[in-house]
């Protein structure tokens, strides 16, 4: 028999439920709410006083509950760290894409168990902070064997796996980038496609140009993968237009956009995923979320968690920076970190607390979701349910 649990006494519930959302209530907020979960699903939401009888009951004590964060952009299969590079950069040295090669060397040298253990540790770290869905990219192997093994390891821990063989040109192909693109679109893709849902490319000066990026994405599409693109991070470029043209689920970074880029994102089905951890950690200018939102684009926030340019797993940190420095309201930032991420992964079962959704719940030690930006750096996560299972904290909330 399936066990049912009611979380009652929720002071403020963020549902992102379309049937409750309006111009005046963009997050579908319900005050004095309850949520009932059964198995791995949400089966009921509404006024706490009207909650049906259930097997178990948890009293939220007037605190806020929201959907688990959806982190739609992370690079978590790697070994080593680059703290010294970060310290050097913060002492005045500019960031270039070449630092990725440091992590490539460490990742190739690591065992499967080390990589799997590191990934599990980072996913647990994210979960402790309220994140219940994480996309994981390859991209630190850059050989057929090492890219396939990264995706095999990732696929055991998340369904959202992304083939990023085109992260940078592998060092062995420094003088033959065309040869590397042929590898990425040929034997490497053959080995990786069975373990991946998405295909991604770093379309940027110093990485892959428009023609190369197009070749990578189209080859992935031909193998059943859906594109997403690292676009317009370090400067203006063709990435956003290519992403929209190819029907990519997301264009990620979107830091340097022309008016035409903004129009393309506003008019297409491609989500603009903003990654403020990268600008924070490279001391770069932040993307202008306000401009995208005002144009009507769908915006997601994500961590870009990786050891080089954004070693944070904290979605709450991204929310706080987006509110402080990217022109987002607290409501918009919370929505982008939950529903926006779900849209970027083309998922309708996460990023929302509504009947039928996966029971991914994030209880805060705060009366409302506003505190995520209002109290930056404070660990506000009180409890997390992932697919109906209480995963944080132990022991149970009173
Ligand atoms: Zn990235």
C-alpha cells in the first residue's frame, strides 16, 4: 500500500501551479497551506484546514515550502579542484577557456569510483541546499573512452545527462580542431549517445565557432539527442541564434546579447539560462535578466557548478545574486530557479508543487521564499523531499 503524508501548517506555499498563477500571483502562492504526497507524487494542495486524512503528518510550523530547485546546468563529473587558479584570478589575472584542460588531465587520471564518488558527494551537497533535479554534463574526458565513461557514471545518478565532448578542443588535437570535431560527431558520439539525453557545445571564441557548433549539435540531433548551447558567455557571438534556430532547449550564459539575440530568445522556445556563479567567480559583468524578462523570454537560473569558473552548488546563492545584481525580483528569481529550470529541461513533473507533480519539496527555515534573497548566504533549508522520500534532514522535523 502507498503511504500518504500531509505537510500541514505551511505559512506560504510556492506552487508554480498554472491554475493558481496570475499577474498578481506569479508563483501561485497559497497561504496557510498543506501538501499531500503519496508515493513519489503530490496528490493534493490547498488550505491547511482542509487537508485530507493521511497516514503521516508533518507540521511545517508556519514556514515556507517551495518546489525543489531544478539546477539545469552543471558539470559534476570531474576530479581535482582549481582553488589556486581562482585565487590567482581574484588577484587580477583574466579567465580564459584553457583552464578546463587542467581538470581534463585530473579527470582522465581518476578511477571510475573516484568520479562516481565525487559526483555523489556534489549531488548530496546540492540536495542539502534544496536542489532535487540536477543536469550533469560530460566534457572533462575529451576522449571516446573518457567521455563515454563520464556519461555512464552520470546516468546512474541522474536522468538529465548531457554529452559535452565539444567543451574545448582536446589537447591532442590542438593543431587539428577539424579532426576533433570529426571525432566528437563520429566515434565519440556513437559511444556517448546511449548514455545521454542532451547534446551541448561551448560556442565561444577559443572553443568552437558557429560552423563547428552546428556540426556538433546536428550530429547529436541525428542520434536522438536534444541540443542545449553554451552561448554568448565571454563575448557576443553566434551561440544564441544557433540555439534558437536549432530548437535548443536552452541557451546558457547569455551574458553578452544583441537586441536580435534577445528578440530571438523572446520569440522562440529556447530558455535563457543564466549562470551568475560564473560571473561571480570570474569577476565578470552579470547577464541582464531584466532585459530578457521584459522582452518576454523564459529565464532559468542555474549554478554551472564546475571546478574552474563556478564552484558553487547553491541555487539560493544564484537567486540572491540574480536579485541583487541582475534586475530580477525575488519572485522572478525563485521562479527561474524552479519552474525556469524545469522548462530548460523540458520537464513538466518538476519545478512545481501541484497534483501529479513529482513530490520534490523544499521546506525553508523562513516564513516566505523572499528570505532566499533577503538572507543571502544563510543556510535556510530545513527539510527536503525528493520523489516523496525525505532526504534531509535527519531526524524528522517536529
Ligand atoms: Zn557550463
